[in-house]
């Protein structure tokens, strides 16, 4: 069926509301727009679905949500009656239509005889991971597009371990979606009837309290907070999202007396009226927080993204200005702090382990190994970090004290298997308070880390390739690099070419081949003669190719110089 045929099918479907049909009629003369909406379904992967919200096959809307849920329900039903009885935890964020999509998800699951635990209102992403584990659910679903712009929404899917879906289950759902008619296959129960029948039950404060009890269990040194609580000030912003309630509450229970929230951004709003992008990776989003910090004389600033799985911080530099700390830097600081705090307080486990992804700074490995910890790499994505954690711990080969990736995601404790801004906010605040008690800012602490472990510079470039043409450009770029692997980049020799798709390693000098432990991901890595690592990876959730530059040097200038030099090459890849 052509995209035009699919458009006509949707236009005349009785499943569409008059408003939805009117929206499709408005684009009847725009062939490019029709093609972009109907050329193919949204691809269902291990991260679920993510796309812009409008009517269409390749978009996020109630029909695509129902279709994906019906397919997921079929996969759960194949697991048997016990799995259906264990049920599914469903959560949603602050975005436009998120509550509606979550309710429709619950109604389709209930229509298929699968029990649902639905949060009564918006909640942070880590809490759905927690709920899956706490209530022994077979699966979880979170309606969120995380830190994407306001036009987006998403459908994250979790399995019984509380981690995002493993590949074979994602493939099973994708296969079912291809087999099921998008409109006619849907089995749905009325929401009120499902509540009455006990197929949908609501979660609220009781689950919050269970979750917070676990979060507070991650405190290592409360005395450090008490020591400075009367004078230490911090600014917090949830960027209009789900962190607005639980993060301030966790910090209050930690003993913080001066958590000053940005009032304009404490307003829950899926339009994100005060920011262009609700992403703590973007420093410009913190402008209100910086103004407030200057007014209040705050020690540091903390912000969580709309679904509160990512957290970013700003700290005072040596000139008293608030500057952004990258996700890599934050993770290194926190890892170094946790090692010290756990040893001071007798909480360090035997065989401690740190986990990071292949695109996360190598400085984390240096911090871990210098302090006697093992450090392991995984593919990008917390499902892989969660999988590695469970594998190591179940085999008795180590206890993970910290797992993170460079894009502002951190996982601590045993009660979640995803990024967790609530727990990370707690630990980062404890760390900042401890350093304040030593007369140091987090900027000072970072410089001490560089003195101790060496200087590392990281730079990530996002080569945005939107639209139908963009998908082809992304594929062509990766195919071109594989067909003609570079032997020199920016005037520096490539020592090794690593392809994580098949796990192959090629030594450029002699052509010798070997294999890596990791394989099965569309990622290329180049080890350079000057010690830099270059990684090229298409995003799984956004229309862009990411290039990671991991450099180091004897000085900051040397490391930054390497990063800047390779950034020119990275930009050239866009064509």
C-alpha cells in the first residue's frame, strides 16, 4: 500500500474523530507532508516509540498508541495467565496528551484481560521502573518523550526487571504490530468499567512513599549535610516537569533547609513556556535559575528534565560565575565522591564496580581503577547498564555502586533499572554539601579530580538530519564509513577501527583483525594515534547522528585542542 493509499484509509476510517479528519483534510494538497506522515509506521525498538504529535501513521497519536499497546498485550498474553495477572505499571509525564495516551494504554491492556496499575497523575520515569519491580509486574509503560521538544511524545516500554525492553521482546512487539490492523485489531475496555472490574487500579502516594524510602536509603553521609544546612543554598528547577514534587521532598528529607525552586518552572506545563528545549544538557534553559541563584547567593543549581530521568547541574567557577558541568564531569565527580563517602562510612561493598557506556568518558575508568574498582563498558542505553548490573551481581562477580552515561543519566541503588534524577539529585546535593563543608565548590572538586586523574576533554556533536531525506542520509553516512574506513582523521593516524555492529576490530597498520565482547549495535569507533577515541552513532530516538570525541591531555589546553580539531572533521560528516 502506498503512502497515499494509507492516507486515504485513515481519512475515511470511522475510528477517526471529526477533528482528526479535519486535520488530514487540511494537508490534502501537501504531498510532501502526506508522505512524511504516512510513508511508514513509527519504528518500534528497545526504546519503544517516539515521534511528533499529529494524525498519521508515522506520528504519535491515540491510534498508534492503541496499536502498539494491542501488540504488546499479545506478547504478554503469550506469556500466560500468570503474566496477565501480574499486570502492567503505566506512568506518564507532563506533556500534552500524555495523560490521555496513558489512559488509552490502560484501557487496551484491560480490554485484553491484563491488569493495570496506573499512576493517578504524572510521575518521574524512575518511579515506573520502581513500580514494576516493587509490585512484580510483568511489564511497564511510560508515556514520555523525555527531554525532546514540546511537539514530541513517546512510549517507553519496560520488562519485568524494571529495565527498558530487551531486543527480542521489542522485536516481538514490532512483528505483532506489522500483523495487526491498526484500527480493527484493537480490543479496548471502557475506563470506568475497567476500574469497576478491578482490571485498572490507581497508584499514588503509597507508591511515592515506598519509592522515597528507597531513595533515602542512598544517603551516605547525612552528617555532612547537617553541618552546612543552615547556610548552604541551592536552586532547583523541574523545567515544568515531573520532578516538581518528589525531588524537593527528597532534598528536604536529606536535611536541606534552603532548596529554592524556580517558581515559573514549577508550573507543570507540556508547552514548556519558559524554555525552548526542556533539556538540562542545554545551558540556556537555566537562565531563570541563574538569575535566582545570583539573587539568593546559591551554592549550586540543579535541574531535572520533564520526566525526571536526567539531571544537570551548574556550579560556581573560580570567578564566582555559574557554569555548566557536563554529564561526563558530573558522573566523574559523583563516582569519586561515592567511593570516598562509602569508605568513610563503612558502606563500600566487596568487589565494587562502576559501569559506563562506550561513549562515556574514559576518565570514569581511571577514577574507578585508581581506587580499586572494576569498570565495565556497555552499549548506550540504560537497559544495557541494567543488564550488566544484574549479570555481574547474580554471578557474584561484583556489586555496582554507580552506573552512568554522558547524557546526564545516573543510576544508583537496586530499586530502579533506568536513569533516575530523583536519586541522583539527592546524591549530587549530598556531594555538594560535603564539599561545602570542606570549604570547596564543586568546581574546586572537579579541578582536584583533574589534578589527581589527569585532564580529559569530551565533546559531543549532533548532526541533525530531519525528515524522510534525513533517515537516508543517516544510513548513507554509516554505510560510507564502513565502505571506506578512514586511515587518517584531522592529520592524525587511525590506529584501530572498531565496528560494534559485528564486534570486529581492525589494526590499520598491519590489517590484523580481532573481535570485541560487545556486538550488535550500529556504532563505529576509531582509536587515534594521539590517544583520542572518536565514536559515530545514529540516535535511536531522534533524527540525528551523534559523534563523540573522547580526548585527554597533560593540560586543559591540550585536551581542548584535540577536541576542537576533531570537531571540524565531525561537522564535515554532515555533508
